[in-house]
C-alpha cells in the first residue's frame, strides 16, 4: 500500500470479524517480501485459523493510515515483525515497530516474534549493513529523538529469540 511520500506501509490485513481483535499483526517491508515470503506466512496463519492483520486492502483509503495501524496493533494479541533488507528504510515500518514495542511493554501477555529474513540479527541490533545505510538517510530528514526511538526499538526486538531465515528456498 503506498502511503504519503511514496513509501510503502509495512503491514497487512485480514478483516477482523471478532470483537476481541486480531490474533496476529504482521509488520514487514512490502517491497521486499509482500509477494514472496509474506504471502506464504499470511496464508499459513489464515489457514490455521488466526485472524491476521495485513495492510493490503483493509485500511480504507479515506482513513488515517497511522491511526488505523495503531488501532490494529492495540487490538492484536501478538505481532510477527519480519525484518528484511529494506525494513529500516521505511519510516512507516519503523514507526509501526515503535508502536509494537510500546504495546509489548504495556501488555506482558502480548507476544512479539521477530523473523530475520535474509538479515543478520546483529545487523538489526546494531543498525549495521543495510540498516546503517537506511539510517544515514534518516539522519538527514528526521529529528534525533525520533531516530533514537527507532534505534531503541530495533535493538529491543533484535534481542528477542526469533527465527533467522537465510538462503531459504521458496520464500
């Protein structure tokens, strides 16, 4: 989904039919994995019966994207964050990650699973490799406080036990 400024939002959606919210909120960089790994993951979750939020068509075009994403995160019981090569190049992904981390801090039962898709967890933790290049661009455009919030959220999530998927065939 294209957002203001031409960047792509980093999540996805399946309409939530229950009043209790979503089982899983997916956070990802669409340009990296939307039509590959993420489609497999999303399909597997839905087929297993999980109400899964993904940003595709479900956020109405007239709605405020940021508030709709925050609402979906608050209504979710868990989140899978798929770090890929370009995840940190998206302001939307980073803002979403901060919201997810804040939700986890406030709600101990909220489950957060990081997936490192062709990205080394230490690169996410230390913002090196492709993340360093992304942050070099962000420094020119965003306030230091916002950048430090993104860095802190990346470090915190990269410290969690997660899945590392490197050189996996078929997504």
